[in-house]
């Protein structure tokens, strides 16, 4: 699973619960922060916080975008995927990787 965090131009991410070193050494513009994590047996919710600052103090407008992606392995796939998989030779190995992406604007 991945989180993509992109503050708008006049907004700074001032603190968060992820690695502080990543916050202090951000990816080059226009890339967003990318937080990648993997679940095993424990599938409890991911708990985290983000803090933002703005020079003008106006928080009545959108301040950042949060993209959330999830990918799942070991699923057979839908009918179209199964039909496509049937066109490969028997010596081939197929691995499905269905994905979900949601973008939220806060």
C-alpha cells in the first residue's frame, strides 16, 4: 500500500508521524512524498498524523492532496484477466496485481 502526499504550493508539511529525515529531505519538486508500507498477518489500520503550516494562515481552502493506492496479490482476477491469462503458454508464470487508487483533496 502507498500514500502519496502533496502539499499545495503555499503550504508546508511541518510535522508528521513518519520518518523525520524524509520530511527534512523532501523529494525534488514536483514529486510528492511517497510512503510505502506492507501488511502481513497484522492488517490493523495505519495510524498517522500530518501537520501543515501556511504563511497566510488561511485553512479555509484546500491545502494538500492525499493519494492512496492498494495492490493485492494472489487473486485470480476478473473475467477479462482470466481470458487474457489463458492466451499464455503453459510454461509461463502469471502474477496478477490488481490495484486501487483514490485521491483525496483536503
